[in-house]
């Protein structure tokens, strides 16, 4: 593996409650940060309702396009939990009751009712993803990981995802913050540095807190730490040269 | 308009910073709640990077499929702000400098520099969306609304979006919360009510707070208030009949 190798992922969030605004999604952010530590870039996200054909279409669009697809939501026992069956359909297989999950359910509940048996559905060929928190496991089929929607449970399951990934070179991110100058002032020096470093991803994220705090976080991301550091220094020099005030090099992760 | 008419929307969030996990998106939630008050349902969301072809493809996929598309992000003056030009490309038009925005920029900055002039790009045929907060306006072209990414500014712009929408019948949402029973116990009575009301959307959203708080919010959504109320009563009766404890009718909006 070279440092330029890029491993990609998509995230598919399944749930009417996110689309209706009832629930604020926090799983994407947790997944993106988790995958970043493995050098895996989240490149696209879709959020779809609890509708089988929507899930099937999104799974097939995303699993073919990216190295990995991570889904969240819809693996419980209620009628609206249709993710396992939908993912099976996307792969053209059935989703029988998995013996290990059935054993877990029997241990917990005695003979499980029909609703709980739904939680044992795993597409043929799938392997289980450990759930160290509460309830039944998730599963992996091909390059698709199917995780719970409840954030605490989803984060617990992620621990069994990372070790299965083909990892990439980790992206280093450094931030230069400019306070009290607008993006219109920053743009020209920033673009000069961006053009000089086509291998880096350089973004400007304005902040604005009324009445008078404003500025932008200039984020330089790349897989070669020396190049990232060099770009930071070039950017600070270019901003200073352009007369921009309020320049700060932020600590990593800021 | 009948109460069964459904008006649909998609949301397209444009920005590397959301995908990388640097920033937690909060715009989707605000947009979904805002549109709900106009009876407009968010049916799909995509999040794409600051890459022209990705934006063009997503805009064209979503604007043809839904009544409205709302985009956020990428309308500032820096090199990574490519939304206006990308949306223009999706529509097959150019994005010249809009005279009203140029006038605003001149009023604020004198003759604006090249970076700030980017903020005046509006696709041909587009109309401006007021920005009552800070900076230049967004725009509408066809059924696509292009808004800022900074949440406070995005929310301000939404005020000029609602009055332009064809409105639908507003969805009423009522919640029955069950504490101390798992979804496996709730599932059968819930499914019975869901099957009796195919026009309603009935979802179960488990909650879980270690060590021992758990249960589910059962959300009944529909456009006919009488039917929603009837389903709530049927659900409470069916849960009670099934021996479920800890049933609460929640106040609206809970």
C-alpha cells in the first residue's frame, strides 16, 4: 500500500424519523470519524425512508461504487424494521433466521415471538457484527455492514467493523483559523495555496456568530504530513502577505 | 387540494466537512421541520463532496424525482464554493453575475474582488432568495432552492422559501411512549394497528440509556387528524390488552 491509496465508503441512513425531522442524526458523524482513523474516506451519504425499494436501490447504487457501505437503522423487531430483508433483496438472496442469533434470543427470551425472530434475519452469506451493548448483532454481507440505528448501539458495533476493513493511509488534517476577516479577503491567498497543492484537499468553512464574531476555518487535509505542514506554512505566509489579521494555527483535530 | 395530496422534497447537503466528520450537520433537521409546517415531506437526502460532477449528478437525480430540492452549502467566495456553477451546469445554463448581488457587493465593499464576485453567480433564469442574516442571497432556479451552509444563515433564508412552495396537507404526528418494555413485546400489537391503517405512517423508535432505561416511542403520522387520534386509541388499547406496562400518550411534538 502506498500513501496515495484511497479507500472509500458510503453511509446509508435508513429511517423515516431522520427525514421527518423528529430525530437529529448523529450516526454519520460518528462513522465518519471512526473510519477516518482507518484511512477510509466517507464519500457519499444517502438518507432514505423505511421503504423496501428505496433501500434496495440505494444499497445497490452505493455498494458498487465505493469500497464499503455502512448502513444504520431498521434492524429491530417491529414491522418498520425491514433493513435485513431489503439488503438481502439487494444481493438477490434470502434472509433466513441465523442460528447464532436464534440461540441468543432463546437464551434471553425462551422461545422468541414472531417479532423477535425478525431480528435473526441475516442475508445468506452474511457474517455477524458483534453488539457489545444491548440486543442482537448486526451483520456484514460482501462490502456492506448493517448496523443498528440507536447511536449507543451503533457505536458499539463499529468496534467490530474497523478490524475487517482494508485500511488506507490516514488523512492528516490541520486548521488555520482566521478571525475578523471574511472569506472574500481570504479567498485569493487560499486559492493560490490550493492550486500549488492539487493532492491536498483545502476547504474554507466560515463561522459567524452575531453580532460580530466572524471568520473562517481553513482546513488542509492530505495523506502526506510533510506536504500538509508545508501548505500550512505557505498559507500563513500568503495570508500575512495579503494583510489578513487574526491568523491562528490551531491544534490538531481542532 | 385534498388532504391526501403529498408534496415532496429532497435535500442535498454539499460539503467535504460533513463527510469527513469535521462538522455535524444540523441543516437537514431544520429544513425537515420547516417544510413539515408547509405539508412538504422530505423523502430523500444526499450528502456529496465539493466536486462538480457529484453535485451535477445529485441535483439532476433529485430535482426530477421530487417536487422540490433544497441544497445547502458551497455558495461563498472561496475556490471550494462551486454550488452555483454546478447547479447551472445541471440545468444546462451559464451562471453570470447577477446585477442585484453585484449592487449589494459594491455597496458593501466598493468594487468587489474576484473572489467576492463569485458570490454573484446565479444560474440564468434564477431568482434571488432573501438573506436577512449576513452576506449575499441564495437563489431559486426551477424547483431547486440553493441556500447557504452556515446554519444561522441557512435558517434565515428558509423564511423566503416557504411562501414560494406549493403546500400540502400538514402531517399530524402523535407519539405513544412505552417505557420498560422492549420492541419485541410491542411489535405485535403495533403491527396490528399499522395494518389496520395503511394510510398512516407508524414507526417504532427504541430508546436506550444504560443501565436500565429502555423502551420505544411509537409515532403515528398522517394527514387526517381524526384517523391519527383513532389509531392512538387503538394502539393504547392493543398494548394494554397485550399486557404492556408503562404506556404514555405524549403531548404533541414530543
